[in-house]
C-alpha cells in the first residue's frame, strides 16, 4: 500500500461522516465507526431490549415468526442502527439464508461485517445487494467503502461514480470519491468532487477536512488553514485525528495552526464540562 493511500485511509477512518455508509434510512449520513464487536455482549442487548420498546417489538416479531426473512431483516437492521454488529450479523445471516434475494438484508449484513472488520465478506454482500438492486445508490456507495478499505481505490472510484449517477445530490458520496481520487493522485478531480460536495452541503465537516488535506498535499498553507479551521468549527472531536496526517506538516509551522490547537483544546474542555462550543 502506498504512503498516500495509507494516509488517506487514516483520515477516512476518523473524519466526521468520512467514507459514509448509507444507514438503514436511505441517505443517512453516518460517521464511520471503529469495530465494536469486542464491546458487545448479551447483557448490552438485554439492556437495550428493556429500554427500547421498538427494538423489543421487532424481537417479538422474530420470536413469533422465526422463519420470516422480513422479521429477521428488520431485527438485524435495527441492531446495526444501534451498533450491535455481532448480534446483527447473526440475524441478517439468517435473513439471507431464508431469502437469498433480500437486497436490504445483504446491504445491512455487509455493514455489520464491515464494522466487524470482515472486509471480504462485507464486499461480497454489498456486491450482491448492488446486483439485486441495481438502481439503489446506497448499495454502490457501500460497495465503494468496502473496496477502499481493502486498498482497491480504482474499484472504489467506479462504485462511487455509479452511486453518484443514481443520486448526484448525496454530498458524502462525493467526499468518499474525493478520498479515493486523492489516493490515486487525481488531485484536480478530487478537488472538483469536494467543491460540489460543499455546494450541496456547506456544513459537511468531512468535506472541509478532506479539502484541507488536499490543499495540504498541494502545499497551499493558506487554503489548508482555511478549510481546517472550518472543519474544526463543525466537528472539533475529529480535529486531532485529522491533523495526524502528513498532509499538514507544512501548516504546522504556521502561527494560525498553533492558534487552532489552542482553540481546539478550549472547545474540548468546554465539551467535557457540558458547555456548548
């Protein structure tokens, strides 16, 4: 893996809404979360079932109709939404066994597997979801994430371009495509995608952070600082992880960068104290 791809992958894993997986609701802008399998337990599921009547109702549906693929899909998808990926994998695996042509189950099973770091299996289920629902932009968007995580940026670019053909107005997909284009040194094309993303959603933090990264690699300190400052304003929690990239080495010598570090520290202290930014 090239140094550039490695750096972009680091940014993709930590930026707010970076490498977006479509959520259970089409177009939902979810941040990429680190795998949570180790944190899951039957106790956590039991707690949620007591506190979450919607989840409990879906579980009851499964108990009453254990051979119903729709019930398993609904339960597994709800578990994905709540971050219980190992439990979701169990339900969604059963759903695709009961109904191999259930595109929603394949798509959400891919999401669960991706979060569990089972990348090859995730790609396979996202590929099946795209075959079953060729007009679904979410299927191609998620497939692109699988390819990118597996160090296949050209395949990711193709998948994200297909997603944008179907839904050109979903700004996070354009950010995803911008990441991949940066990874293959197509910086001008990446910049075009990021400009469009920001025109669609001016407050999308990942677009600002990615644009800052792009200008960092191009060596334009003023533009780097400008977009980095906006990303800090919109998503301070991700700032320290973003600036770990070598793209910001030149900017770190600028006084404005030091000012941002101090501002970030103040913002995080206020957050820790429960005060608004």
